[in-house]
C-alpha cells in the first residue's frame, strides 16, 4: 500500500485530506512537528490536533465559524474529487503496472551497490595495492642478486707475439724470430668472501618485506580513518535530515499563520535561511563521503569513482592492550622488526668486510709457438695470490668495519629509545581515550536529553502561541550544535583508536 500511495503521488493523484485547505494543513503540521521533535509528545499532539486546539493554534477566536468553513470546504471538494477519481482511475491504473515495474527495477539496481565492511577493505588493500606489490618484487630482486654474488669472473683469453724483434732488425738465427703466444687467465675468488657477500645481500630482502609490513600498517590506519570519517558523516547527515524535517514543518506553519497575522514575514525568511544552512552542512558531509570513497578505491587499486557503501552499523571498539612492556612491543611492532633486520644486515656486512682479509687467487697459462725453426713449443703456468693484510690495503676494510660497528650500536640505542617512547605514548593514549569515552557518555546521557526536553517544551509553547519562532529556533540550534559536537568528539575518539591500533600494529 505504501508503494501504491507513493506511486499515485508521483502521478499527481492527491487524497481528499491534501485538498481540504489551510486549516487541515495546519492540523496535520501540528501533528507532524510533535512526532518529529519527540515521541513523548505524541499523546499530547493527538489531543492538540483537534479542531478546538488547532483553532487556538491559528489564534482565531470564533471556533464555530472555523469548523463551518472547514465542513463547507470539504463538501465543495468531495463531489469534484469523486468525479475526478472515476475519470482518471482507468487511465492511471493502466499505467500503474509500468510505474511499479520501473520502481522495483530501480530498487533492485540500488541493492546492487556492494557493501564493504572494514575488514574486506583492508584485505583488498593488502592484496591489490600496487605500492605493496613493489616491495615483494624488490625482495625477489635481492634473492637473485644474492645468487649473482657467488659467480666467478669471466676467464680472459689473449693472443699475441712473444719476444718478436722489431722490423728492420738483423736476425742472426731462426730462433730470434720469436713466438706466437696464446694466454688464458682466470680469477679464482675466495669462497668465504662470496658466501659472506651472498648472506649480506639476502638479508636486504627481509628488510624490504618488513618495510612492506610497515607500509601496510600505515595503509590500514589510513583506511580506518577514512572509514570512520565516512561513518560519522552518515550519522551527521541523519541528524541534519531530522532537523530539516522539523524546520520545514515550522516553515509551513509560519506560512499558514502569516495571512492571519499570527506570524512575521521575517520568521518565514529565517526558516528558509536555516534550511539552506542545513543543506550546506549536508553538502559538506557528502563531500567528505566522496573523498573517503575515492581514497579508499585508490588504495584498493580501483577506479576512484567505483561505487560502494560501508557498513553503517559498524561501531569501533577500543580494546586496551593487556601488556605494554618493551619486549611485547618489540614483537608486535613491524618497524622494530625492520630495525632488527637492518641491524642483522649490517652485522652481515661487517662479517663480509672482515672476509676481505682473506686472499684471492689467479691462475694464468701461456702457450708459445715459435715463428722460426730450431725452437721448441713452450708454455708457462703461473699462480698468483693477493696479500690483503698489507698495511696499505688493510686500512680500507678495517676502517669500514669500525664505522659500521658504531652505526649498529647507534641503531640499537635508537631501537631502545623508540620502544620506551612508544610505551609511554600508548599509556597516555589509553588515558585520553577513556576520558573521551566518559565525556561522550555524559553528553549523550545528560546534555542531549536535557536540550531535547527544552526543544520539546519550546515547540509546545510555540504551538499554543506562547512563544515566538526565534526562541524555538534557538533551542533547535542548541540541540543541533550539541549533537554535532558529540559526533565530532566521536570522530576524534575513532581516529585516536586508529592511531592506538597503529602503534600496536593491529
């Protein structure tokens, strides 16, 4: 029945009650404003919706004349509406099926918009974000670089002459013509050096994977904040919608009272301005929702205009960590693990540099074929070894080892300082979150109900012509401002919870 009524309203079919006149509109608006402001006033609104009370609302002293005018208006319009209904019913009911079909199809399309919970969004970010994928590729690159570190240098091959006289020289014997020489040379590296370098390069892959975990934690925190911003924006829009309905009803009442000199024209303009101000606030919240949607789509590697909605029933919960000692934080925080991997990598680099004190080898083979007669074919085999312990060469790696040792000590001190700072910060955030929860609870349980009652009383006085509209608007603004402040505080609380979970890498 609701869908049929809604469809008939779209087609222009009005009920008899909508055409009775200004008096019945005033009755209906008085009942609506009582329902919108507070459910506790519904019983009073039913009594005040009687003709006697509505006449008092309009400020008219002749109650019997008002009732006669209303009955005359109803009798004049009744016959005409019956004829109109019989004339138009056939045509409208023929098209009713088409309209209902289009209505249901639009409802089905609206239901196709996916609802993404926060966990689903974070899973998609983890799986599809391009920046996170780049860290995995870098880690794979280091694995292949480590394999390349154990490779030998390519052999060297050379061809030339050996002991060949310059042109124009007198050759006394065929043996003086020299020889053609073939040379082969191969560097043989120290295996301990290669293995140490391989381990050092492999350790960089762990650093990249830890960097991915740190970046993922940042993305998760950003996604939570955008999700919470969207959630609070929807709640603000719901509050503004309710406020808009109240103000629209007041505006209609003022427009009806004005011809009877029971209201001022400025009051009508004031309600119009308040309605437009509320619409601007709604536009601002819609902008926040659009920004959050675009950023979340980009983090999930989707087009920014991809449509989806969030779970409006989700409520962030604060769970304080049971243990905040530095050992537990070191195990939970990925940035601390990244520092550990960096320290391990530098220690492996120190070990690789110390291996530079070991010698390298080289093997060389020469073959000579004489150009003249009287000389046999000859060869030469030579093995060479480097001497890295020489003072002028050992200075390089010894100084680098010393410098890296100091750097490792500084990183260890930085790690301890970070853990200590994080521990104190988390304790402070816990106290601040609990305080904000108490403040929000007091605002919701004490302040807002009081302001709601103030608005209810103001509306009752306004309906009985005992209060002017600006005073009602002042009570309405006070309630709206407090509700908006509560939602702002909730958003701050949610963002702080996200920062708290970020520090714990939850």
